[in-house]
């Protein structure tokens, strides 16, 4: 259930309301908005109606809302303001799309540094790169491990780019957390609930990729696992789902972007590289994602895709990535002007 405090409620009155919540039956999640404070109560207590009536009796409480849908902390009911993930100067969920770019896998220092410099010059704000790689075949390149994380940190130091990299298991949670700015949970681990619970206890942004066969409901409920542990810094990533199509690696579900935005306050980024598996489709699908309202993109870039140890066919060369950045910048300016004109005509 959701407890909405009155705008003039004091911290003492907030504490008084929280004290009335049975701690053994409910977890309290507090969101302090611009106008008022909201308390989300998550639990399995059987006396919900009694608790609702009790909390409604406090003069500092504006209203108490019972949440009947499966989405609690991810929904607009809990947080009526859009979530913006901020990493110093970088915002995910702000007014312009945030672009994450880099190689699928960190292969060596020259490859990573060349790519980092190129994507930085083109306008990307976050460097992506895998140090631990989950591969379909056990004989494929599995990543450099901690050495790859150290190279990512070196690239961050030189370029100022923030880092997003994948965490595959609880075993590596400490070492990955030490080096990265955003923890990526890949499609294969979207429903790895022990892992989601563990990262929910961290104070670190998490990018949760949609599972290859996951519904939107399952995807949001996976995010709930993270948020119920206290970590509300969640970014959703649409990376395509598996269908009967054979011409592309996956089917990029762009309809999920406006659908998620109807349901949830969380930012949504799109991965057109994994969504298509073909470099020549990345730019048009990235443009389409921005047009659909995506808060960002995550794009694979490699200086020599033909020599890449992982996902070369879906990686853009630096010059093609620079062109993409110009295209989406122009698109966003156009869309903003069109929205502004429409609003003026309404007024």
C-alpha cells in the first residue's frame, strides 16, 4: 500500500506514522518528492484493511492507497515523479538520451582505449565493455576478468566516461562493484533472484536487461526484487526478445518503451545491437528507439569488428557510430521543437 503524507507534514510526523507500521510484517520505502513524501509499504500482512484505517487516522496523512496490481515500487503510484539516475554530470532519464557505447568484450588495452576515445569524441557519456562474458558456447572467449575491469577503469580515468559492465554471479559482486559505475544484469540473469536480491542491497545503479523470452510483467517484477531490498537506482534495458524470426538475432520490441512509461517511473534504454545482431540495422533501430521515447541507448562499437572476439557482426565502426550520434541529436532537437509547437497550439 501507499501512504501519501500531506505537503506540510514534518519529519516528526513522518516518524510517527512509520512507528505505527508493524516492522515484522512490512518493509517501508520512503520517497521524498518535490511536493510531498510517499511511503511504500511492502509485505504480506493479513491485516491490511486494519492498517490502512489506522494510518488514515493520522492528521499528517493525506491518503492511503491500496495497490492491487503486481507492480509496487516500480509503479507511478509509489513515485509520481520520473526516476533520474545521476552519476556526477551524467543523467539517465533526463531531457536527452544518454548513450552508452563500447565493445562487447574488453580484449586488450589498445582495442579498449581506441574505442573509448572514439565514442567519447562522438558524444557518448558511458563506456560499455564486458570483462566477464556469458557465452552460449563454452569454447568462446569468456573475457579477461579483473584485468578487463582494470582496463575499463584506466579508460575512465583518461576519458572521463562512466563505466557499465556486466555482473554474472554473486561470486564476483565485490570486484565488479569496485570498478564499475553501473552494474549490468544481462538477459540470462534477469530472473536470477538471489543475484537480484544481492545487488538490491548495494548503493550502485543497476541496468536490468529484459530476458530473451520475458514478458513486460516479468521484467518489472524482476526490478521489484532489486528495489524491495532498498536499491531504487534501476534502469530498464530493452534488448530484444526471441521470436520465430531468423533474419535478426532477436526481435527488438520498441513497443515496450511507451508501455513501460505508462506503467513505471523507471528510465528505459534500448540495445539495438543485441536487438538486431546486424550492424547495418543498428542505426535505424536506434533512431526508432529515440523516436519512441527511449531515455538512452547502449551500442556496441569496435575499431575492427571483423577481428572482434565477441559480437563483431553487430558492432559499429567508430565512424558509423559518430554518424549515429549526429542523427539522434538532430532527431531529439526536432522532436523537442515539434512537442513545443504542439503545446503552444493547445494553449
